[in-house]
C-alpha cells in the first residue's frame, strides 16, 4: 500500500535547507505536528492509515554534500515502526499489518540519497524504500514551503506488487484491496 512511501520522504525533506559546498554533518528535527498517511482503495470504499507522528524518530544526524543544486546524503535513513500506523479500526489495522508482514518485518525503512532543487519551491528526491524485506528506488516530487519552520509536502503513488505484497481479500473475495496506494506527507522541520 502506498502508505509506506510517504515515510521515506519525511527524512529527505528534513535536510533540504542545507547549502554547503563541502561535506558536512547536520542535525535535523522532524516536529511532532508533521503528518504521514497511506491511502488506498478497495472495490467498495477507500481507506487511510495515519502514522503516529510521536513515533517518528525526530532528531537525525546526516552527512550532506552539495554539488551545484543537488544535495547528496549519507546516513539519511529513517526507520518507521509499523505499529505506528492506525487505519481507524482493529480489523483494518490487522489486515494492514498482515499485508506489510509486520511480524516478520517490523519496520519500513526510507533512505534519502539525493535531493535536486528544481526551483525555490520544488525539488526531486531520490530515495530507497524498504518494505517487507524488499527495497525499491523512487523519485519523488517535493513541494517546499520556506519559512521560520520549513515544510516539505508530497505524494508518492506505489504499487504493492513492487514489494511482492498480495492485497488481502475479504468476505470470500467480494472485497478486494486495489494494488495502488498513495503515501502523503507534510513534514515540518527544525534545523
């Protein structure tokens, strides 16, 4: 489900504001009023799973190197505890955790590798997302809202088949989760 992708973006946005010509170590803090959700559809209705922002590891030390308008990252890894997702009911939560294989793979990992600044308000992030033991590379468009507390917003559409995940079927196959999901994020960052 697309919920996983949004998590990856959170980490990369937190380091956007650093413009150094040489490699440097930076500390960023994702504020608790940040939001991350995964949304999807079934053949009957849609669903939304929100990540508990209190469970986002807030302070991260990352290595950043600026090359022209690109920022290259080392150690920009965000690990999210799968139990931080709440889909609104015990039944949907159980199905969601079965889908992402929480018992076997309790975390979703997001690793930001590069951030390209396209305009002062737009960027593209290169990242790796690991879900249920499978890692895939993605390019993610990011909207930047500069201010006293910078904000990074975006949406990533994913196909759960990319992670070898099988959508659950309920009521003898009458209710089926669609393969495409969206990860939506709105990160507020202190640096």
